[in-house]
C-alpha cells in the first residue's frame, strides 16, 4: 500500500481533529480508520507497532500516539499540533455535556439516568479487564498479581502511588524468572 | 486546590500504565475519600459524562478539574494528567527501535499486563460501588454491560444508553 505521511502541520491537525470529532464510543477504531484507511498516513503494521509502543507508555494510548507520530513527522511542533487537534473538539464536547447535566442535575430522573450510564461505563471497564485477563489466565503468577492488585486498590484502598512501584518490582522479578 | 490537583494528576500521569482506567480508582480515593472535594455521586456522574462524550477517556480528568474550579480547573487538570506522560512518550519513542527487543523491556511489559488488568477491574468496581454499602442495582447494570460488551461487537455507546435506561427504571 502506498502511504503518504501528512505534508503540513495543517494536514496533521485536520487529521487528528477528525479523529477526536468522530470518536464516540472509543477513539482507537477512529484513529485507525482516519490514519490508515482514509488518509493513508501509515501502514496497518506501522499503526499496530505505534499502538504497541503507546500501550507500553504511561498515559492515554491515543494521546501518546499523537505525541509519537507528531514528533516523527514534524518534531516538537508536530507533537503539540497533533495533541491539540485530538483534544480540541472532545474537550468542548465533554464540557458542554457537563454544563447541560448541571442544568438538570436536580431532577431525580436525570440523576438516575446518569448514574445508570456511569454504572454501565464501569461494566465496560470490567468487560475490558476480562478480555485482557483471558490472555493471562494460564499463568498462575499473573492471576495472583491481578488478585493482589485488586485487593490492594479496590478493597484495601491503598494509594496507587505506593502500590504501583511495589507491584511493578514484584511483577518484574516474576517476569524475569519466566513466570509471566 | 488547583495547584494540589495539578501536582497530584501530574504524579498519576507518570504511573498511568494502561491509561485512564488504571488510575480511576486512585482518583476516586483522592478526590472523594481523602480530600472530599467531590461527592461519590458526583464522581460517578462525571465519569458517565466523560464516557458518553467522544474523545480520549482521559478527558474525565479534565471534568474533575472543571467540577473543582471551572474552565481553568479543566485545562489545568487535563494538562497535568497528559503532559508528563507526553514528555515520557516523546523521550521513549526515540529509544524504541533500540530497546524494542531487549529482554528487560519485554519483561517490564509482561510485568505490567497483570497489574493493568487488576487496576481496570478495580476501576470498574470502585465506580460501580460509590457508597460504603454496595448497591445491587448498580452492580446489575455494570454486570449486564460487561457481559453484553464481551458477547457482541457493537459500539459500546449502546450499552451506555441501555445503562441509562436501566438507571431510570431501577433507580428513580
């Protein structure tokens, strides 16, 4: 497949704006569609590799992808422009929704509806965790670490700032011994 | 308060492996339980709004800032949760080719996987359990959404919509 990276900052901005504007229900499918299928900025393999890198990094995957790709194509200016393009419209959207909600927040029906949406959103997290967890289910050490993390954070309510470094060290040692 | 939230979110940004879902339980603990800046009900409502809006779900952090200090709060909170991770991304992406196949990097990635799964489970659990006593109706909606998501490939917005409808039926 013939790929042509964006030729100008303006084109880069427009592409990421298009991703952000349409990404109801999850950004990643729209990022793929915009950059690989419609604009042909990169190949499928390149996209998968970039997302692989971004999953390894802390922070939002797609936000990190905007930084990494912007840098690759236009340096620092590219990173800034891509990130701004990505966040601009969703930021306005989310604040508009929040303002709308504030108007009606006193109504019990509205509160019940929004709480229901939140609970369903929590369910999507649980579904995601199950999906990711399936790949690890055959490794007993992984199951122990999943359970320990859950107990420490969700039940014990310990601070992630302490749990993360400690758990990462234990998990890293386990991984080096071939347990993960 | 805005300075505190900026510093705290910036620290979370550096350890947010797995993105927003991994740090949601910690955000809830800090802004609801420790500081009392946001009520447990408001937290789940802000989360719902962020999930229903388009865009990266990290925008939820911006909404928390908005609740605390309006538009400046939103900009500062979103900037704080994104910038340190962006700087790390900028820096690490240059090293990626060199270390992609390094055994230590691969071990680190394998180490992260179960922690991220445990944290995303925790995020779901904490959001669906806003009070000290679990509410079976919220667990039912969350469980139904999880099962529906695993069983189908349709846009997850449909499950959020269905969750809202169930909320109106069960909660009001």
